C-alpha cells in the first residue's frame, strides 16, 4: 500500500490535516502573537518595577517584646526630602494575629532618611513587630 493513500486514509479517519508547506516562523499569525505576548510581558515587568520604586521605603532595624502588653520597634524611613510620611506599625502574636496597631507620623524635613523608635501597646503578648506600610501624606 503506497504511503500517499495511507496518509489520506489516516487523515480521513482521524481528522488530521496535512502539514503546511511553510514552517511556523514564516506564518504571520503565530509570529504576531508571540511578539505581542513578549511586548505585554515586558510592559508588565516595567510597570511593576516602576510602581515598586515609588514612594517612601522603610527598613526595620530592630524590634523587641518588652512584656505581655508592650512591644518596641526601631525602623528607618527613606523618602524624598520635604515629604511627610505616615507609617503603619503592627504587632503580631504567635498565630500571626494582629495584637497591636500604631500609625506613626514622620514630619517633612530636609533629611532623606529618618529613624524612629516607637512603643506599641498590645492586647496580648506579641512575638514580632513590623512596619506594615509607609505612605507619603500631604502636609
């Protein structure tokens, strides 16, 4: 049985289509789809990188749990000089439940980096104290 009829018979039986004469990279639709996908992924990566570098940054220097109702945190905030910042600090217990919350205002000033040390009152014993976020505020 010749190969041509076998291919035709299999194509009829299983619904196979004959292979195109051109390789995939010579067809415009797959190439356009691949280029568009690459551009979208690159644009998303640039957007995420730019978004994450906007606004004030913070670094936790140290934290300590003083007793069942008090915790302490020392942190640094980097911001543009002249920008006022408000940071949210929270204390967590051993099950990661929030047991203390404090908003810390860092007034505008000429310094790029400012350090703060705060004490938090907690509802039960904390195991860690963290800066949740810092945002620039007007004023």
